[in-house]
C-alpha cells in the first residue's frame, strides 16, 4: 500500500498486489493432480471369458473411463488369477503366452476385500470345466472420484479464496467532506465500494493475521466508534511500512487541539 496524496485535509492510498494470482497459480497443481487421478482411476473394468469345447479359456478386458472405452483381448489361455499387494497392483492374471502377470486394471489401487473376491471368482471359473462363461467387474468409479477429490477440493478452495483477495484497493480520506471512500477491485468479481464518515473512525491499526507457527502477516484496519472493523489493505509481512501508513491515517483523523 502506497500514499498517493497527502495534505492536511486529504489522504489517498492505493494498494496493488498479485496475491490473488499467486494463489491461483499455487492451486493449479492440486487441481491438475485431482483431475488426473479422477480421469485415470474412476474406471469400470470388465473381464469376460469364454471356455470352448477343448476347455481353452479366452478372455477380453474392457475398461470404461472418463477418457473413453478401451477393449483388448488377453493373449493365450487364462491359467490363474492372484492378488499382488506390492505397489498396490491388485488383481493380476496369468496366461499361457505371457511370462509376466497381466494387471486387471490400468491403475494403482488400495488392496481391499473385493480384490480377493474377484480373484476367487476367476480361479473358481478356471477350475470348473462345467462353467462355460464368466463376466466379472471391478468398479472403481466411486473410489477413484474420492481419491481425486482429496486434491481437487483444496485446489478449488484456494482458487475461491484467492479470488476474494482484491487486486487493487483505493482509499480516499477527505476531512473536508468527512468522508472515507474505499474501493476494492477484484479480478472477476468487479468493484466493491464502502463508505464511512471520517468522524466515526476511532483509530487505524496494524492487525496481525492469526497463523500458527508461521511468519506473521499484517493488515491495516479501521476501527469505528461503534466497534465495526473495516479492512483497508491486502496482507503483507512488512510491519514497519504498514505502521507508517497507520500513523499517517491517525494523524489525519485525530482532532487538532
């Protein structure tokens, strides 16, 4: 905040800052990570298997996600299913043509009881020659959304909080007209104007924002005689500069003896 004009009867202050922009920039990684997690893990995976007359099992996997539908056929004959807990792999499938396990889903998971149930169902089908077909699903749509929202919601909250920070504050103290005009311009919300009588102001003061275990931030506030507080500035760590402006305001509003 800077003093633009200062006379014996008038004081004009202006505060320009980019804190709203830095807040939005800080929130972008949270939003991107949240959206990526939702897009990548909110899937419905379907495994369909058929057993032919020679007891060979062929399978097709379909993944329905926000990015579209992916369908592929497993190479070779399905031999076994298992749950791999390392790195959150989940259900894996072993076929006759692959040395490595084929993961049922295309993302990491938190191992739950449902993965063991899916494995048991697949193995029961493999070991039962009388069962000609199998269709089983792993539905991760709700869990994927919840995992992504953990990052997405804080990012959105930071954006809204940042937009509430004015990008420009204009304060006009006019002792001759006994008026204070405060204009706060926001990036997308427009201009908000407050007015008060200069004679109703008790004092101006520097107020510390309560942030535990952090470097203190300060605001300039007007205290009216009726107890109402009016914020005049954006947060800063420069206490001395704000104290100088507060002294200037108090010098103007104090009655001369």
